[in-house]
């Protein structure tokens, strides 16, 4: 496969991943209010009520993360081909991307495990609470840190190699900053899934963990598809 084909596939996978993300996002909005951590006895009922919803979101994540890996591999190739001196940046980008994928898969596995526990009566509310608390930073501060690093590396690589328009590198920096702003939520001691700025808050887990990365991937997806267009591509 030539370079143009790789860029097109990577760009299409990027946009497809975000399309699935926008299909998935409303599923989180219809689950109802999340019980307080102090009311762990309510967790089995909450999980049982949303069991199909939760498993569907885990399935969506599997698709999204698979498409993301195709995109990450394509962007790595793009940077390497643009300037071999920055191959280390391309490799670092891909490595951070794989760590992010692995972290999210672990969090998704824990989320699916809460459903398995809740549907096997009698459910263990303590075990469900433990697994849910284990997911807070995986979906929140830790994921945001990795996403911020990922987009910052990509932004710098874009500016350093000229692989894509310079303005797209600054988009990467701005989206990375939006993630880093929510990393300190890990220090907030009050955990409230219905709150905004805390380890499990919808600001960190719902907004910052999804939309900055989505914005950046839409921009890069479009640019990479255009990069792979026959009438705009250079020699492969």
C-alpha cells in the first residue's frame, strides 16, 4: 500500500471513530442519576437497570479503540515520512496511544464486570463499588493526562515536520490544554458523578475526556483524507 492509501485509511478511521463516539454519547445521558458512593447499596439496582446500556457502550468502545489504533498507526507513518529525523516523535505518539487504548480497555472491562456481578443474584454492592471507584481515574484524570500528552506530541510533530498545516498543530495544543485543565480533579476529595469538577464529575469524565480528543481527531481525519487525495498528494 502506498502512502496516499495509508493516509486515507487513517483519516477515514479517525472520522469513523468519532462518528461512533457521537452515537455512543447519548447512551450515557439516559441512564438516570448515578447513586452516591456513600449509597453503595443502590449500585446493584442502578447497574441492573442499565445493564444493556452499559454493555452496548463497552461494545462501542471496542469499535472506537480499534479505529483509533488504525488512525494512530497512520499518523505515525505520516510523521515518519514527512521527516525521518522525527521518527522518535512518531514512535512516542504511537506508544502513548497504545497505553491510552490499554487503559480504556481495562476500565471498560471493569465496567462490564459490574454488570456481570449485578445480574448474578445476590449482587455484591461492595464489589461493584470497588470496581466503579477503580474506574474513576482511568476514565478521568489518568486518561486526560495521556490524551493531553498524545495531542501535545502530535501538535509538536505537526509543527516540526510540516506534515500537515501548522494551524492543526495549534489545535492539538489547545485540545491538550483542555484535557490538562481537568487532571487536577484527582485531588478533589468530594466524589460526585452528578457534579462538574471532581474525579468522577461530568466535566472531567463526560466532557473533557471526550470532546477535545474528538475535535482534534475530526480535524486530523479530514486533513489526512485530503493528504491522501490523488490530486493533492505528492510522490509516495
